[in-house]
C-alpha cells in the first residue's frame, strides 16, 4: 500500500522538537533561517528576555452617527486625506483653537 503521507512515530516527533539551535554570524542569517524554519522547534532554547515597553500613543474609539460618517468621508476624500486625519484636525482646532 502506497501512502501519500509519511507516518511519524511519537519518538520521531520528540526528536524533531529537540533540534539544536544553530549559531549565526549575523542577524540577517538568523532572520533568513527562521523564514523557513519553525521557531517553535527551538522555543525551549531561547533565552528569557525582560524589557520595558513605553507605549505613548493611545487610540480611543468613539461612535459617530452614520450620517456624519458619510459626510465626513466625502469631505475627507475631497481633501485627499483620511477621515481619521480630518476628524483629528478638526478636533484640534475646536479644542485647542489651532491647526
């Protein structure tokens, strides 16, 4: 019987998960390697990292009436800007009195 797939034993699967992480001469070599290899095969060998993230830009979602959205989209398109940029610009003008 000719099978279109290869049977893999559990012991073979365990071996495949214990690959040694190769050494790389450059970051480009590392990136190229993991473009075609699964990082999950090496996860247990990865060093633990700690770092701080300082997220400065936040987004706030607000609801806008449908008729306003349609009109805003028309105006933004006529000015060749996104609706988001148009709305932020108008809010800055209204709140801070500037462009």
